[in-house]
């Protein structure tokens, strides 16, 4: 159910949630930065403006929050291409105020997009400019947001020898790989919408620690599509996948790419285009993944806001349905019966542009510009709906049957797997005639049963491991006792 959680000014041009989803920053046509807070941070059911700061005489086109470990600060990109950093500070006994930290000078070029990335050593900021150049800044002192240093500058081309002096870019899009492991180098993907074909295609850039430079490790474009103008890119969070998932929007649609993790002899990563989605009739402004990397939200100049969920099936690819008509999201998907394929499902399709302009409100299920952060979409209702389907319930019953016959499964663990059926029964729809998430006590009870299930399984495995350890420790003692008996005889 839709719910208005904040009322924005009529001249709002952009918006951005902070990393916890408890604060909202917006930019206006007249250069005003507004910050919205919830009176009850625990519920975040409504937001009201707590501060308004004039940051520029021209319109603010993009607002980006700094990662929370570096304080409450935002970067603002304005219509004239200027880039400034603003921080919320306390001075003496005065209330919180937003103060200018840094203005990044870019000479004759304009900043088109900016994103922050937390690396193992420091905070980095990538800025894409209108001449096709990429500038990487590094924060020298984590306690002082005004101390930045230009670490690298390069153009978005695979061949480092090639340079294009007269490039003119209309827009750019950057997305960091936010969940890199400690042993992995920092990386981001970047694409341009320009008049220079070589700059347009999305490239994955990775920091080479040995040579202290940024190198392109992948190009997300087929040979015939390398000149296509890129409108938006989005790097999905990776939770346990052996490959990375990235979304790239061009005039041909939204392409979903798989990028390998092991480079070849030339240092390049393997790439595979697994699907091409359509649905937007015009340019896609922004794309965002949820925290689990399973749901993609898109918004574009056609006023359409799309939500698509990615799942895994064994032998078929099911096309999504739409509430707005008969257009299809999938174009020539590659289906291989021998391996899992991807399912794209549209949850919600609404034409909100006109309504948002009339009412000037933000909807809680989707913002007109910014959609991050999201909560993980793995909960009791999703699990229950999967297990209740005939395709999933019977294999699970077969799993329980063979686990019982093996006689080697710890009893408490086996009980936990059987107890999951009780959770599924509680999570099913009952006489309320509504979704589980709309019945608080039933939803809470189902989540509690799921927690108990996990607890039983873990405790059973823990007991089994302890028995094995005790048996190993007891074996040497028994052997020594036998030797002593033999020596006494």
C-alpha cells in the first residue's frame, strides 16, 4: 500500500537517502539543499524538513551522501558543473548547521556525476567530467573532509594511449563495487553519454596497488554496441555469488551483465550479457539495486518507475507481467536447461511523473529519483511463499525423507528442518485475506518460528562437531591405557 512519507518543495530537482535510510537530502531548482529527518527514527514513517541551506545560485542536479563513518556530509553537483562538499557541524552553542567544506575546481569542464567509495586505506571519490575525463580524489585525513588530493585522472577508454581532446559529454553514470573483500582491490563501473564512441561504453576500473594506478579490467558492451550512449549503470551488491552482476542502460534497453572474478593473462575479467530488458520508452535516469542484489529499481524521463526482481529457476525463464500494458521486459533471453537462468519479475509499474508534479510528495515504496537504501528482500513471507508452492514443497519433503533415512543427521538438526514446516504453516495466508506482512502478530510469530528453526539446526550441528572432537581426544587416552596394561603384564 502506498503511503506519503514526505512533502517536497515544488522546485525539487533531486533527492538522496543516507546509508541508513533515516535522512533524506534534496536539491532544488534555486540551489537550496534541504535535509529531512524523522521525528521517530525507529519507525521512519514520516519525514519533515529540519534544515535548508543555500549552496548555489543555480540548480542542484545531484546530491550524494558521504559514507556514514566519515560524518554527515553531502556532495552537490550543480547545473553549472560545479562540485562542492557540505558537512553538518556544531559550532559553540549553536544548533546544527551545514557548512561548506570544499569546492572542487575543474577548470573549464563540468562535473556530471560523483560517487564515493570506501577502500581499505581511505575514502575515495570519483567524478566524471564533461570532457570524458575521470578524476579520482582521495581523502587524506578521515577527520577533516576538506583535505582531498587528486589521486588520478584518465579518460574512459580501454587503450590508455588514446586520448580525445574535443570530447563533449552530456551525462555520465558511476557505480562502485561496495562489497569488496579485504583482499580485493577497489573497483567501479563508468559509462558516458557523449559524441565520442570510444568513451561511451561502460568500463570496469580497478585499482592496481602494485603500480599505484587505475586500470580497465572489463568492457560491458558487445562488439556492435560499443558506441551506444550509456544513460545509467548500477553495480549489484554481491552476497555469496562467484561473479558480479551489473546493470547498464542504453538506448537499446537495460542490459544485465555477469562479470567474472578471475582475470586472464592480460588482466581482463570475463563478461557475459545474460539479458536485455525493455520497458522505458526513453532515457533511464537512474537505477538502484536493493541490499541483497536481487531487485532492481529504475526510473526514467518517460515517467515510468519499474521494480524487477531477479530469481533463479532450473530450466525456464518466466517473463514478468506489467500493470501498464503488454510490453515485455525480456528480449531474446539466453536459456540453457543445464544451468540456472534468471527470472525478471516486475513488482510494480506506475506512471508517477504527472502525479508527483501535482502533489509534490515522495512515495514510501519508490522515490522519483533515488531508491537506495532498501531492506533485504529475504524474509519469512518470501521463504514461505516459495516453500508452499508445489515446485518447492515436494523436493523439500524428499530432502527430509532422505535426511531421516541417513541416520547420520544430528537429531536436533533434523528436528530443526522438520520444524520449518511449522513456520511455513504459520506464514501461510489465513482467514484475514491479506498478506502476511499486514498482520503484525502473525508476521512476528512467523519470524520467531524461523529464528527457532535456525537455532535448532545450528545447535544440532554444534553438538555433532563437539562429539567428533571429544571422540578424537578420547582415542589417544584409550590407546595409552591399553599400552600400560600390556606393559604391566
